[in-house]
C-alpha cells in the first residue's frame, strides 16, 4: 500500500510538470551549423610531382585571426576547412622556397600550388651495433631553416623521404633511450646516410618564473652549442608540466645550449651542458623573468621636443644572454603576421621619438643598460640605467646639445658598403650605417677615436676630428669577414680547470684598450669555452676570474687555445708610525706588479691590510696616510700553496710624520 501511494505521488508530480509546461514558451530551435567551406587542391614541384608534408596556410585578408592550416598527404593533396571570404595562401615545404597565392576566394577546389624547384628523395638505413632496427623515428630538416619532417624505418631498418627541395639536410634517428649522431650536409644526390643508434641522454630540469613560481606550459629547447642560437635545424623540444618540470631528449653526445620561452617573459640566461652517456648530467634550472619598460622624452637646448631622435638601448650589464629564444613560428606564419606580432627580443633595442619627443622600450631583461640618444645636428647623449624585473622606469627629459658633424663610411675587404655596422665614439654613443655604408655623428669640437663593428665581421678603428663647418674629410673604416672560431681550455698553473672565467677576444694589436672586444665567452664547469664569428689570424685573449689575476695571452683563430692562468699569491701586512710604532688606521695601500698589474687596499681602522689574487712576481707596495709621508717596499710574491690564501705574511711598512 505504501509503495502504491509513492508511485501515485510520483505520477502526479510528473503530470503536473507536463501540464505546466504547456503554458510556457518553447525554447527556440538550435540553428544548424553553417555548411563547411573548403579550400582544397594539390602542392606540386616544378615538375608537377606532388610534395608531401607541405604546410598550407590560409590567412583571411580581413582581420588578423589565426590562419587555417593543413598538411599535404603523400600525393601532395590538401583540404582546408575555412569560412567564406578571401584568403592569402602560403605554402612552406622542407627544402623549397616559401610560395604564396595573394588572393584566393573560398570555397575553391582543385587549386594547384606550385613550388620552385624539383623534388628529390633521401633514403638511408638505421642500425644499432650493426643490426637494422625497425620503427625508429628519423627526423630531417633543411640546414638553411624551415619545417622538419619525420618518418619511421621499415623491418629492414631502411627509411626514405621524397618531395624534398634542393639543399643540404640534417638527419638524426631516435628511439627510446637511443639516438644517432646528427648527419649534416646530406643531399638527395649524395651517398645514402647510414645512421647508427647509440646510448643517448634525457635531460631533466625545471623552469621557474622570476626565480620563485614554477612555470607551466613553457617551451624548452636544446640546440647544438656549435651553431648560433636558434639555428639548430634539429633542435630537441619539450614542454614543462604543472610543476615546471621537463624532460628533454634523447640527446646524442655533444654540447648543448638549453633555453626556455614563454610569451611575455624573458630568459635570464641559457644553460650550456655537456652530454656524454652514460654519465647523467645534473638537473637544469632555467629562470624566466617579467620584462621591464623604459620611457622618456628627448628635447633640444631650448627644451623643445625632438621628433625622430634615435634612442638605442644596449646591454652594459645584462644578465648573460638577453635573447629569449624558443620555438619560432613557421616562416609562412611569420611572413603573414603584421609588424610587431612575432615575439622575439634581444639585448639591443632601438626606438624613435614621436612628435612630442617621447619614446618607450618594452620587454627588457633586468640588468644594467647603456642608453644612447642621437639625432642629426646634435651631440649624442649616453647614460646608464639599471632595470629590475617588471620595473617601469621613466628617464624624464634628456636634453641634447648642438654638435658638429663627423661623417664616414664602413666597407668590407672588397670595398663594398656594409649596412647596419655600428660606429661609436670610444666610451660614448654610436650610430648605425645606412644601405650605402655611410654614417654621421654630431659631436662637440675636438678629436675622437671611432670604432666600427658589424655582425659576422671584425672591428676597425680610426681617429676623426669634429670642427665647425664640417670640413673634416670622410672617415673610412674597413671590416674584415669574421667566420673563424676559437675553442680552448682555461686552467690554472696547478692544472685545475677555471669554471665561470670570463674571456674577451681582441685583435693582436688593438687600437685602444677601451675598444669593444671582438667576442666574449664564459668557461663551463670543465674550463672549456668557444667563441664564434672571429676574424682569421692572431688574437689576444683576456681572462678574468674573481679568484685569479687577470691575464692576457696570444691565440690564433681556428687553433685550440690552452690557456694557463697563474695561481695567485697574496700579501698580509701592517702600517705603523716610525716614531711611535703604533698601527696607522685609514692608510691607503697601492700595489704595482708584473705587466703593470695593480691592486689597492685600505687598513681601515685596524692598521693591517690584505692584498689577494696577486700575480706571482715582484710587487712594489706603496702606503700613504694623512699627515704622514708615503713609503714604498719591494715584495717578491710567490704563488699561494692554498688557493685564496696569502703567500707572504708579516710585511711592515713604516711611515714618517709629514
């Protein structure tokens, strides 16, 4: 009976609900989705053969929404699902130049997108310990850049990729914890590549944001250290998880540059690491920072705003590498995006002031910067600024004074003009050459030392005169090609490798000590270093380390440099009054040693002093104090038996009353 009543009540409720629904407005019908619109066709080479794995992108000519993307099949056929409208179609395929169709109206079928050049094929084998291996991933990319392709080996360990353009390719085989060395310079007409699997390494690490919070979803990349940043065609990629952790591999033996990228953030510094299986490297930590903003206003002598002034920012003490590398968009995507959309950032930026003389530079890595302001007819202005992560710094008004012109041109070794070369006054601001290699600086009257430098080339220096009327002759500076490199090892005289030593390469006969170096590098944990883009010939390498004396040694580009830094010595002593024998506080100690090396110290309130990190050899130590006559003493300083400890003790310098 109770159950029957329960069922009756439920029926009543359902009936009431149904009746009440009869008096309500019915919901509107869900509109049918619009019919699908397609752009379809085939990607072919100059011979009419289908090109597989080509990326086809369609960009609406109205607005800037993301492009539609399709990848061609083995016969080169593609099918893009789009909306009605007019599109710009771009095609990117491995080894082929970028192709485009400026205006295509959707829907459209049977499109033929032709690429320049004829397709080629590359076939080879993958073995491990001499045995063919199947189902191994083989990655291939054009060494000149562009999209990569993948395939898998068959039961006989063979692989093949067709529809490749002219050019040279890099290939690598990967399977689980194994990888082959990267084969470079492979062509369709050359010998079949034979890739041999060997034990590889998977790197682990973590990415943080501003040194604290874990950074999730960040792209992490491993590049061959021997190649310029971002130019490894077969870079290994990974992405961090929710805790900021990543796994990157498998990597064959070699030296790698590890970077991370996230929109709106800047990498503090990349990590260089040696991979030599079966040794497992330590975990890697990468830090991404929020960029800073620098703004200001440029005015003339009377306070009137100067429009079109160039404000150039260069790293005076930026944390290591300020480039924020990462996975770049396809060349086809980048070509279609409006200016300013691509997300890259370097240690040098430039802005032009607006009609009100105002300027702003965004997304700057934290560090110390040099700000150079130039405009025709005015003396350049240079200043330094220190930026913290995420800081908004206003320089206020920067006033330029009228100046006199110094003009010239920068040429290569054949006499051809070099565009984009930087010409600067030693210790001051600079300008960039135009398409004709010409430059102009407005300076106060006087004689100046100019230095010119350009990417991929050495530097050159010359003296110039600025005078009223601009009658001084044109200055000509020639830059030689810098295609050489220098690798080496830095150790101390006891054979210990010097980690984190800073090196600067200069010409064997530099024009001035303040001229910028040709290249710089920092040694790794094993004391190794590599410098690229150096001019061929003799060089001078300066080595600095906080625990060792600074040294300058000769080297030759292209030859291995084994650099030995002397184990330093040190002196502990005291300064006393000759009449009373009392310790002299606030005495100044100045020391001059081998090759003009110098060191300074103070006795402060104790009357004692310490001079450490001295190059072994003869040192002249001079002590001075208020109301006392200075005195000097010769000291022979040997190398210390224990690094960082003094090798000479109980030196006493007596000062007579003045």
